[in-house]
C-alpha cells in the first residue's frame, strides 16, 4: 500500500505535525525521511507482493474509491476490500494519493519501523528491499514460464492457481519449474515475514 506512499505519508505526517509538539515533530520528521528515502524504491505493499487485498475501513467511501479506479470487492458479507495489485499503483507512485483509503494512510511496514527505531540503517533497509524485489521478480518469472501471466492478479493467487493445476508427469521441465517455484516462494515469504511484516 505504499510506494508513493512515500509521498503520501510525507504529506500525511506533515499535516499531522501541524498539531504536534516538538518531540512528535522530530519523530515524524525522521519517519518522513525514511518514507521518502525507502518507499519509492520499494512498492511491495502496493504491487501484491505483501498483500492480496486491502480492507476498507470506517470512513472510506467505496463508491468514490471505485470511481477513482480501485477494484472494490466484498471480502465477507460485512467487509469490503480492494484488490492488489492495486489498480492505482503505477509501479512507483500512487495515482490517488489525496484520496487513498485509510489503511494506506496508516500502514507502516516493519522495515520502516526498524529504521525509525534505529535498529536498521537506511542503506541496510535498501538492501533488504532490493533483495525482496529480486526474489519477487524471480517468482513472477517462474509463474510466467508456468503459464500464469496475469500480472494484475495477486501474487499469492497466481501461485495457488499454478499449484492447483494437475501435474503432468511427462513434462519434466514443468515439474522442475514447479519445484523451483515452491523454493522461490518459500524464500520470498521468509524475507517478507522477517523484514517487512514484523
Ligand atoms: S491506493 Fe493503491 S497505490 Fe495508493 S497507497 Fe493504496 S495500495 Fe498503494
Ligand atoms: S513495504 Fe514498507 S518500505 Fe516498501 S513501500 Fe511499503 S511501507 Fe514503504
């Protein structure tokens, strides 16, 4: 949910800061710096690598968000969400920054939090982003080779679709590629859990 988020968040925090005290200002200035520095290089929370969908919250206007281009779906009878990859993400920036849903305004991944807490340097965070993106690219390449080329579909759903296909035992390459895909997804999940989700 972020990528341009960087910009998003910067503006969000700037507004928030206008009512905050000096210590709060200092904390959020640091947060802004991290967002501005890291998020444009990342986008994993908008491109379906981290999330398959994002739930709407109280105060979000589903009709307006739909008009703005988000694909709204009923996740449960009581919950609305929008699909990832986000239709408003251009690969680097959010196209509906001023009107983005609440969850997008508030989300901070574990990596940002660690940088803010001084547990990780910005350059170490950039290396982790780069490694996770390379691994996600590897997964996408394998999915395409295995016939799953729908780039708008969430990564996890693409993976499930491929793995649910019956295995053709006469196709050695296909079987080998499935094995590679499983390993690549496992590696990606480990990185996401460790570096971005806690
Ligand atoms: S609306 Fe889409 S592109 Fe914008 S911050 Fe949310 S998930 Fe990312
Ligand atoms: S996953 Fe974290 S670093 Fe990456 S764009 Fe989202 S908030 Fe920024």
